[in-house]
C-alpha cells in the first residue's frame, strides 16, 4: 500500500456490498485507497453495477478478490459488511482497526433496482463517515 489512508471492505462474495463500497469510496475520495474482498468471491451483481453506473461510477476494472490477496498489505481500517464474513475470515491483512458494519444485500435483482439504490445511498453516507474519521 502507499502512504495514503486505506480501507478494505470484506463481505461474503465481493459482488454487492463490499464491491459497491469500494467503488463509491474510490469515486468520492481519491486520496484514500479503497479495496474490497470476499470470503467466496463472485462476479459483480449486475444490479449493483447498474446503480453505480447511474452515479457515473465505472466498475469495469473490478476483479473479485479474496482476503488472501491482501495478506501482505496493511490497512488503516478493515470493515466487515456482515457477521458471516467476520466469522469466516482467514488470513487477515494487518490493520489498525476492524469494524463490523452489518448491512443486508437487497432482494429483487436487476428487475427491481430500488433496493440496490437504497444500499448505494446508505453506503455513500457510511463512506462519508469513514472518510471523516480516517483523515483525523
């Protein structure tokens, strides 16, 4: 990692919550390094990609990651997006702080984006709070 502040979001699949948090963070705070990982990574959910695209956020470079892919890194903050990921995490990278921010995956899929929009908007507020705290 570089000298910038850094945050790693971890959830079960790295396809919705942690993925969205990473890209929202990247778009809002380029001076903070945001990454994401999953216990059992999957490709990004098309609904998550769609609601980020509505905000002008390009996720085309995303590749699902495992926690192990960051084993040699050190983060200022690791955020678990669900208790399942926290219980099943292995080989965590070093971090100054670990936080559980439990948030559910919306139901509905690509036919109903309203739950994904609510998640996106909730994550935007949470990312603002993280950015304010991590810069202190």
